[in-house]
C-alpha cells in the first residue's frame, strides 16, 4: 500500500498513521481504484498527507478534502 511506504519515516504516531490509512482507503474506494500500483494511488496518498499537515485531524474531513482535490 502506497501510503504506508510514505509514512514509514514519518514522525506521526500510530493513531495518526491509522487515520491517514483510513482516509486513503476510503478515498480510493470512492474513486473505484482497485490497482494499488496505479500512479493515482501515490498522488492520493501524498494529497492525504498534505491535508493532514495543514491541520486536518479527522478521517472524514481528510477523506472529504482528499476526494475533492484528487
């Protein structure tokens, strides 16, 4: 899973990582992306992480913004 690779060296705690993984999975489901090797997956993962860095701490909020920007 792409987002896990991007989060490996992050300083985020386990809860924050789980939050981002949930938002990532929900966004990909909503976009009907099944192939995790699709370049879109990495773009979504990076956007989810960016949204979190801007201060979003709720999975639903991150999912909503990530979905709008994807």
